[in-house]
C-alpha cells in the first residue's frame, strides 16, 4: 500500500490535538490527589471541584459549530493550528491560576480546544486515508487521546503541581510547528475549487510524484477522479443544518452517531478518567498497588488497547466490537456497583472484595478502547457525505461534550450524597442500552468506500 506512512504522519500530527485533550482529561485525577494532600496553593470546595472538572466539557459545546464553519472556509490545516494556540493559552492560564476563578477560565479554554480537535480530526483522517486502513487510522483518535491521559498519570505523582503544568505546555507548541508540514485535505481543496493543489495533496499522501505521467491504471489518479466526482455530486445542493435530516442516509447517520456519542460519555469513561484516584479504595489493589498506581495501569491499557483495535476494526468490524465490548463493560460496572453496596453495609466485611474495583477499572479500559471508545469517531468520519461532514462533526462534538459535562458534574455530588454504587449501577445500565442501540442503529462499514457507504445508508 502506497503512502501508508505518510497517512499515519497526517493522522499523528492532527491527532496531537487529541493528545493535549487527553492531558487535560487526565489532569483532574492527578490534581485532585495533590489538592487533597495540600500540594496546591489554594483549596476548593466539593462544588468547586465538580465545577472545575466539568467546565471543560461544558465549554467543549461552545466551539464545534464555529470550528465547523472555520474549517469549511479556511481548511483543516489552519483549524489544527488555531486549536494548538487555544490549548497553549489554556496551559498558560492554569500555570498562573492561584484561585478557583482563573482555574475555571483555563478549563474553559481547554474545553474550547477539545471541541475544536474533536470536530476537525475525524473528518481529516477520513479524508486523507485509504479505505483499507481508514479504520486503523481512525483509532489514532483514541490512541493519542489516552496517550495524553497516560502522560499526566505517569508524570503527575512524581513531580510538583507546577512542574506538571509547565511540562504539559510543550505539546501545543510541538503541534503548532508540525502543522506546517502536514498536507491540506484534498477533499477540502476540491470543495473550494483548488484542483491542482488537491492533486498535489493526493500525490504527497499516496507517495506519488505529482509530475509522474499517468500510464494505464493509476490508482491515485482514479482516486482523485472519484473524489472529484463525489465532491461535485455532494456539493450540488447548498448545505444547511436541515440537510442533516433531509435524506434517509443522513437521518440514519445522525441517529446512530449522536446516540453513540451520548452513551459513550454517559457510560462511565469521563468520570473514571477524572475521579478514579479518589474513588478506588486506598487498599486492596494487591500487586496493582494503590489508586495512583492503578490509574497509571488504567491509562496504559486505554492506550495500548488501541493498537489491537486498529487491526480488529478492519477484521471483525465496527458493530461486533461495539456489542462485545459493551457486554463486558456492563458486567464489570455492575460488579463494582455491587461491591460499593456491600462496602456500605454495616454488618458486612467487604475488605476481601476490595480488588473488584481495581480489576473492573482495568477490564473496562481494555473493552472501552476496543469498542465504544473508537467506533463513534470512526463512523462520524465514514457515515456523512462531504456537504454535511463539518456540521455533523460539530453536532456530534456537542453531544459528546454535554454528556461528559453531565457525568463529571453529577458524579462527585451524587457519590457524596448516595454513595459510589449509584453511579456505577447507572454506568452499567447505560452500557446495556448501548448494546441494544448497536444492534438497531449501527450499519457495518468495514472495507466499504464512501460511495458504497452512502448507497447502503440511503437504501
């Protein structure tokens, strides 16, 4: 396959926005441990903690729609560069923060950057990758996302609060610099009538000399012609927001992707990323160590499981992975909920069961990265035609963000009032719901071209 390395380069450079988002997702878990130990220059109430953690996801809902317009006018590459600038500001603000209010502002900027990255990256990866590796490259989304989380988990316990924040500022700078070397999406260039530049972009991505004569069957030229015809067809009618609902295919796509976006975040991952270090029992981890060590393993498994999902997405398919992974996640979440019920029972000694939350969170990490963690973003890039992709990505990001905000805001408050068991039983139930949604709403796209996917959805 020609150009696989260059396609991976494009995915990694664009995916640095996800790595930085991952840093911000892992930061609360480390921050809360340091806050609890008095290692910060300020203190927060329970309400302020919940607000600080959740504000990023609330702000995440602000940026997708403006980002969708921005990248449709100026392109994917400038949008990635703007994202890096926003993230740099977020880390500078958290360094300067000496009170809850500046911390809130830093998390708002982080949320804006997150919404931008979540909107741009699925579309960009879908547009630069070949169908044989599109599923594998789409897993870079979550691979880099949890790679950033893992960075915070590993470094956090061994450095000061300020050192951790300063170290995190290097990644937006790297992202901004590398954006100069990434190609613009050829689909965007075709949409805005820059055909010659689109050809150059295709040739770079597919590792073909742009001046090489076309002789016989030229797969790159055929791909360029097919892309041009597809873009022309999809751009015949001017797109507005109602276009998301006008065709049968778009309605099916919206229902599937937006539903999966909601259940992905309500299924527990957002709260586990932010609060695991303060949820796990202080003892009972055995060889896994205490909470700080376990969250590192949690981050490791979230990250490395993506390597396996790269292969499985294009071998087993999107739909089977969704169903299998959610079945297992539901079981372990229910098991953890039962453990917390038993722990809160006065006449029951649950000390010999403290291993359950530790094992459950690690099994959850593996299954999440194999299924629900990667499939919604993959389908987001595959299901929607070019004329509505930007709007679809923006809308999906809003669903992601509001669901995360709800989970992260309510988790500490409900857990403090009624116990952790309520939230874990809720998370398990959401995963059961996801199983049924996968059966009903998800259409398999393994090894299908964009044209074949559109034909399937509109039939």
